[in-house]
C-alpha cells in the first residue's frame, strides 16, 4: 500500500489514521490478507496515543501505514510495546 495520504514526519490524529487505513483495506482488492491487516490496524486503534507520527522505513511493508511499526509517538517512541502477533506468528516489535 503506497501512502500518498500520509507524509513522513507529519503528526496525525490516530482516529484519522485508523479511518483512512480501514477505508483503504475496504476499497483495495489487491491487499493480501485483509483480515490480518485489520488486526494490525486494531493495534494502531488501541495504542494509547491520540496523535502519532508517520515514520516509514525500508521498503514494501516497512512503508505501509497499515504497519504499526511505521507509527511513532510525538517523542519518537514506538506506539506499541511488545511483540506483534496478529497472524499466529510472533513478530518482535523493535520500535523502528
């Protein structure tokens, strides 16, 4: 998912991010595993921060706004703590 609606380094309201990501999942038939992507968006939705910064890294999934690792707090810290486990596979959250 390219992210023309999000600009790197810009602060966004978490609820706006969630709405845009859900809309993209609903409208883009090319998204693989949409239910898994919804669970990632749920991690963003449930983070305790009302404002988050888009901070993509690398390429591919590392640049997707659906990826919780692409979102940081205003202080540059990960929005989620602990491992990401939405598909039954444990993925360590390293705070990229």
